[in-house]
C-alpha cells in the first residue's frame, strides 16, 4: 500500500505528520484491485501479481492497492492506482457496477479480520479488473507475473503473499466462479 | 425473444412441435443482456435499445435476449445472442463474474412477477454488457438506438418497452449506480 | 437432486417418461441452497450438510437442491426444497435479494464446468440461507451435520462431497467473506 | 448522519475539533442501512423511514446511517447504528454477505455524485437489513414510518428525502428486485 502519490498532489496534500495523526483516529478508505486477463467469454485466464516491498517489511506478491484521497471518486482512485502500478498503457477495464466483490478490513491487529496492515485501520473496496493493454510494473514494484487461477492457489504462491492478500485473491476467484 | 437460431443447430435441434411441448412442462433457461457504452472509468454513458417484433405482438424497444440451449454454457449463450442481435464486430465485454444483476422470471400470466412472456415460463439471467466495437442491428431487428441513462428513464422510452423490459432496464441502471 | 416432489403435484405433474424426454432437450432450472447458522452480526458460524444418496450413486455430503417447477417462483421453489430437506420448523431466512451468489452449471459431462449431474444439464441458482429454527433431516436424507467454515474446508469433508458441491461450498464461503 | 455516539466512546473518542480536522483531510467511512420488513419468502413488503434533523438543516425522511469508528468492524458499526436508531429490540438481521448493495459517495459538493453531505466526504457502504423485532425510533429521531415499495417511490415520499437518500432507496429496491 503506497502513499507516495499523495506527496505533491496539491489539493489532497497531507504532510507525513498529518497522515500519521489521521491514521490513528479514523479508518482510512482504500481500494484493492485484482488485475486479470480474460478470454472472449469473460472467463479469467490469468491473475497479475506484483512483487513489492510491503508495509510489514516483507518482499511479497501483492495486488494493486492504495488510498482514496479527500474529494476523489472511488473510480478515479481505482484508475489512478492501476495506472501507477501497471503503467499508462495497461488499459484497465473498470467494472460498470460500483459494488466491490468484497470489503477487506485491514487492522494493525492481524487476528481481528484476517487482513493486516501494521500502519492503520483501512476499509478497502476490492474489485476484479480485466487488463486489456500492455502493463509494465511501476518503478516501486520489482516485478509483475501472470499466473493461472490454479497456480494462484498453489502453496508456493500463497506463501509469498502477506497481509491477507492471498485470501483476497481466493475471494476474487470465488467471485468469478474460478476457484479450483 | 427469438428462437430462430435453434432451427438447424444440429446438436440442439428442437422441432417447433417439440419446443411447444417442452415449453408447457418446464421453465426455460434464458439470458437477457443490457448493452451499454462505458467511459474510461467504467461508468455507463449510454444504453443500447433494439426495436423489434416481440412475442406479445407489439413492435417495441427491447434488450438482447434468448434461450440457453441444451449443453450450452451460459457465457456462450450470452455471446451468441449478443452477436446475433448486435452483429459480429460489436465486441461485447462479458463480465468476469457469472452472477447476474437480477433474475427475471417471465410468466404467461403478466400479474405474477412483472415480467411477461405469453409463450412460456422463462427464468432469465440478466447481465449488463459493455460494448466496445461497432454494433449493427441484426436483420430481425428494425433498429438499434443508444440513449443516456436519463433518456432511458423518460416516459417516452418506457412506454415503448413491453414484457417488463423497462423494469429490467431500471434494475440494470440501479446495479450500475446510474439510476437517476 | 430429488424430483419426488413432482409426482402428484397436479399442476406441474410430469410422468417419468416425460421428464426423461424433456431432460434430453433443454437445460433444467434448479436451485441450490447452502444452509448456515449465523451469529447476531450476521457472520456465518456453521454450515449444514446433508448426508444423502446422490444421482451419481454415491452416499455423499450434500447441499439442499431441487428443481423449479413450471409456473413456480424461484423463492417458492427455494422454500419448498428447504422445507422438504430440513423439515417444517427449520425457519429458513430467504435473502431479500433475488440474485444468486453463483450460477452452477451441471452437465452430464463432468469436465465441462466442474459441476456434474449424470441425468441432465441443469442451471442452478445458488443461495446462502440462514436457518433460524430447528431443522431435522427429511426421511430421504440419512443425516444432517453442522460444521464450521474451517471444518467445511478440511480434506475429509471435501472428500465426502461429489458433483461439485464442495466447490459450491467454497464459493458460498467466499461470498460471505468466510473462506479461510 | 449522527456522530453523537462517538462522544464518550473511550477508545474511539475524538474531540469535536479533532473530528473537524480529520474531516477536512480524508474521506470518512460510513454505513447506510435500509430497514425493511420481509415476508416468509424473503420478499420486501415495507421499508422503514426515519424522520430526523439532517446535516443540511432540513427535517427529512432518512435511512439509518453513521460513522465507522477506528478499530471497529463494519458489522459492528452497522449493528450499533441500527440499535441506536431503531432501539434495542429491533432485532436487525445483518446479511451474511459483507458486500454492500451499493457504495454511496457523499461529497460537500452536491453535483459530484448525487449524494450530498455538507460536512464531509464520506464513503458509505449501504445494506438492506430485514428487521424482525419491534423497532422504536431513538430520541433524536422524530418518527419511524413503514411504507410499501410503491409508496416509497411516490413523489410525496421522495420529496421528503434529501442528500441522495431517495436515490439510495431506489437502488435498494432495485437490488431486491422490488423497484416498481
């Protein structure tokens, strides 16, 4: 979960100090996106996983995720974070339906909900987003890999995900009817 | 709701007599599709409405609709009916999620559910489908018009829809958060 | 999937021969229900699994399932099958939302969709249904057991389910955010 | 949208000043609930509307709504606000599925999304909640009325709702398939 985009965004600018203060007082609004490749019938063939440094200090496989800014529509936040993480020509296909497939509640206490963020309480709206174009991982991600639904559920891939992202991925595959 | 596609489809062929017999005994499985144009954030800007002869004898504004054949996947039926009604280069974007936005229950008795089909009891899975390409109405449709969500809810357009398709359209717009 | 209810239902009566004929020509409409116990916050604590003879000849753990009759509303079919399988004082809480959490496509060919019914092509609308009362398994079921979400995902329980019901159960738990 | 509950809640206490500061910097997480009465098949028969003083200074028909506190699960926030607004024996039936039927984005600028809150940017997860018990309006509400879906869509009732609550109600009725 990166907040680097905020610095310098004039309207929504929050100093690091201010952000810390706010984070200790109210839940933060986030979006999570599961990038997928689909075939001509809409069926998911691959899931895109980033390799990146996580808030818990690990290097992990991760989904696209980020904060919704003050005054920002959820659709715009989703598009902004997808472009930030997958580059300008990824051509993400945002869903017509604004309802997330699940709501992930991240807490500093990992036992509360199964979703964990040591920095904050975040309420994250999670979406499955087909990618039509040519994604390239952003500089702050180390890699982007595409795996099949079956590979995504392998113990090896699950072991590389933290903070509950493996569970979020299972729920995304369940939502698309693709959970093996 | 057209069944013309069935005639001649070898594997799923049903004579008109057989189809009549079956229709009086069990509910038929159908799909309904609401074709839409979306902007880069996924928000619906226009809805596509066909003008066609309906089973109730009227010429009405209608959604894409049709029967699921024996042995056919729902995704394939949806794609087949979209191509039949909107042509081969409409490029429909089928949803990754197989769950319909609503289930329309059509009955010969119009008072039962608000959805009406004089020929049969049909259980129809309804989907919102973004159209990326260049649709052209099929020969058995008289016209294809694109209207805004606001126009779609105008008394004029609603008055031209029958069988409950106007209600299905309202539910589709509700699902996408676009109901005025 | 039991059809015994049909025999004797005057309006919807189908002879065994007729049913066989119809089954070979069109997909049948079914409903599946995952009976659950929920706590005061709505969170699933237990899932109810029937032990019964299945169409494939096995004795398996199974969900509530059955056919929608000609002229019957889906809600009424769901209630009828729940009462048939769980008794008259189970007090099932049908969802206000008619949208299923998934659509299971059962085919005679087990490789097509992951859902298998040797008798027919069935399109089944699947719902999670909280049970408030005191369920008792119907005479044609051998047993009814309540398991936790974690137990439901154990290899032992999964091994006792056939026809894709284990996958349907995983999707139900994903839908409720309870997939471990 | 009432925040009176926050005052005195030890763990989550925010002074009025702090709350004002935070509100100007990040979107707030809210929940909206549409209280309904359902029949034995789960179909919505009535919608509960509160009469209350709104943030925009009007006395209006309103849904149950409120803030999610730091460290609080969404289910608990939903239950807390339902009990606060409908009393301790309303017996709300929270959905097993954590996915809202829509996400309402309230902005100080009423033209941005159709949802308006002069005090803040709030992202609200909206749920339909069947009420089983005997609700009584809380002291800070003036009245609680139950209307049918048809009555809820009458121009009279719509004219008494502000901030986009009338639209939220239409979306809720669409979600339950009850939009007239």
